[in-house]
C-alpha cells in the first residue's frame, strides 16, 4: 500500500507522496566518519515513493543483501511547486517537518562506489525510507533551532542540529529546484549527522525532534 503523508494530528496531506529527494554528506562530521570528501555543493539522489513506510512500523531490510545502516534525517514535506526558486520562496513552500531513516545497504553501496556507479540499489529498495508524521510549521521553531536525536536501546547514537548543516534548508531546497521541479507531496531528506551504524535485529529505536515529535520503532527479528 502506498505511503500517505500525515500530520501529527492524524490528518492526511491532500497530495499523494511524490519523489523523495535526498542530500548526501550535508554534515561534515558524517562525511569524515565514512572517509568521504566534504562536498562543495549538494550531493543529490532520489528515493522512489515505493521506498516509504510508516516509521512506527517494525523495520525490515533485505538481510540477504548485506548489512543495513540507519541514517537519521530531518524530513520536509513540500506544499508548493518549486522551479528555479529563491531561498525565500523555497522556505515558504515547506508545509511539514518530520523525521526519516535513510536506510542504506552499506555493503552494496560500497561496491557501487568502488565502481563509480549510482547508489540507488543501496538506497531505494522497498522500505528504505521509514517516515514519521509531520509537524505543522506552527509547531516548529526557526530552522537553526531545529535538533533531532536517535537512541538505540536507550543509548544516544545521533544528534543533528540544523545549524550544523553544510547547506541550510532554504539554500538546499533552492539548489534542488535548479535541477528538477519539486512538487506538492514531495519529501526532502536533509542529510544525516555522524553516528550512523548497522541495524541489529530486535533493537529499539527512539527518535525525537524539537517541537514535540517523539517516535519509537523496532527492528524486526
């Protein structure tokens, strides 16, 4: 069943989920932990709508394809069409803010990178994008004040601050819109901080976002 974007009050968003546009290495500390160069411009890739699942559901990955890693990210729900937008126009187009896990088949990704191939086989599989409900903008402080965390079985693994992004949200959205149109119902993932790691069966993940979003999920046995 196709994922339906919803707000934290349970109301479904009026548009169908579109593409999920992601940015790699938007936190310098994460780029360094994987021995990747820090980019001078956004590194973009896309997950299909079929990769999205409710974050609250048990997380399942294709274990036969190797190790899967969690990458916690701020997720933005787009409410207006953006093409060659300014940063101000891009910022006004966001109608919801939530959290996502950019699940990555790390072994597969490493093989693809060695060959200079795209990453989609490691990033776009069914279930590769658990998504939370979205907070409305009235519930969220300014971009620089946003922060989120991930705990695994009660241990803090990731902490992200909007102020630490290499490319802040309005700048990032405007840059994306130069390359392809963002449409209502699209979701943008804004990169992950340091602390990524492998998913372990039957562990509990707890995600929090300033503004009052707290979610708990488990990795399937």
